[in-house]
C-alpha cells in the first residue's frame, strides 16, 4: 500500500519536482498556491502538475487519440495504486487514495481534451459552458474536494469559478487558438455581430464584431466570478485567501484585455507581477469577510454531472460534505437555533428508545408467567 503523501522522502521528491514543473507552467496558480496551507498545497500542486502534463501531452503530438488513450490507461493504473514511473503519476496516486478523489472528475478533464482534438465548435454560450466544465470546472471541483469542502452548493461555486477562468482564457487566446484552427467563441454571438465563423477562421483578424464577442464573453466570465465568490466562504478558513486570489488574478486578465480594446488577436493580456502581489495581499485581507448566501444560486446546468459524481462518492465512502461555512451573524444565530432544536429532538428520541426495551421486557415477563402457569 502507498504511504501518506508527505511522510516519505520519495513522495516529497515527487512533490518538489511538481513544484518546479508548475513554477514554469501555470504562473497564476503557482502565485495563488503560495497562500495555501501545506496540508493542501502538496496535493493541489500534484493535481495541477498531472493536469498540465496531460494537457501538454495531448497538445504537442501528432497522434492525440493515442495520447488520450495512454492517459486513460495511466489513470487506470493510478486508481489501481500501480502508477507508471512518472513523477506526476506517483504524486497524483497518493492524492487519489488519500482523498478518495472521484475518478469521474479526471475523466471529465480528459473528455475536454478529447473535444479539443476534434476541433469542435460551440453554437452557443451554454455549449462553451459545457466545454469549460470539463477542462476547468472539473479542476475546481477537485480542488474543493481536496480542501474538504464537499457540499453541493460549494462544489457548484468551485466549478463555476473554473468555468469563469476558462472563459477568460478563451477571450485572451482568440488569436492564438484561431491560428491553430480552433474556435471557442459562441458561433451565434459571432453571427449576430455580422461575422461568419468559418470565413473568419480562414483569416483571423481583429474586427469590431470580434471585439464585441470577446467583450460579451468577458461579461459572462464576470457574472460567474461574482457567483463564485460566495463559495469561498464555504472553504476551510486557511484556504479561502488562495482561491480568492486566483479569482482576482484571473478576473484582472479580463480588465487588462478591456484596457487593450479587446484585442486578443494581435497580443496576449498578462497581469504584471507587481499587480499579482497586490491582488494576493487584497485576497488575504478580503477573504475572511466573504459570507455564504442564505439561498445559494442555482448551479449551471453544465456542471450538474460533476456535482452528482461527488455526491455519489460521498455516499460510497460515507464522507462528510457539510463544508466550512463562513456565516454572517444572522445565519449563525439561525444555525445555532437549528442545532439546539435538532439536539432536543435527538434527546427525545433517545428517551423514547430507552422506554421501548422496558415495555418489551414487561411483555416478555408476562408471557413467561403465562407459560409457567400453563405447566409448559
């Protein structure tokens, strides 16, 4: 059996290698991960390392279908506790078995990569949501799961944050994607702006119509960023700042893109390091004051399958999924009153259970007396 992730030198070596991998890869994640507690940081970096390697493996090959098949086989071995001799596989194997990570979340990620290999197009924003749910919402769900926040509403906000980040990525990389023959913008939005998607893809240049669609996509990302904020309050207190920082940094990419007149054809928006530091400090200050809503918003339809997979896993292993809510004062009072009421009801049920054996005992004694009197 594999040992717990942070109690073995080989495992720590794998983790350190994953850190170096992420340092040169996802700079936004690496910056935000510095705010995570050590107990979560190792698992998070291991997870992101595997996701990054998987993405690169599919993108940088002439046989993407074979690469995907190889990745699925690697996942089979990881879940069988027999990982191949890759640093990221060993690291992820410990995460999978320590946290009982639902396999469906990683399968969803690979499904999203498969959609990429087929140069799939997306008719409307709901279809883009479905893509984002797989390549990014799944990662949000896995992060929430690792942190121990497995309540459905919390997972929904985590998935929506992932989708929002993916929408930002799409808006930022329109030109680069188009030059690679890929288009993730909603086709009906493009047509509404007088742009024929197929014709534009042959010659991807900046036009007012494309600028308008990029702006719409950023608006949709901002809507989901706002919805996702409340999910931060359901995370463990020592994890909130890191996730809030990731949300702020990604949203800032959109602001930079707007400042560049929505030109993601000829340039790529990047948040300066000094601004990232400021946002990290801002997240550290603001995160403790985020509160859960009394009525959580209805989740995106595109992420429901991720929620259901997590619910099934909780039921299978008997895992707790209450979350760690950062409630406002009225909610705390309501919660305490509900807790007292529940405890009183439990006490009444306990007393009722005590009386039942006594009554049964008297009935048994009466039956025994009748039997003795009858001479049996």
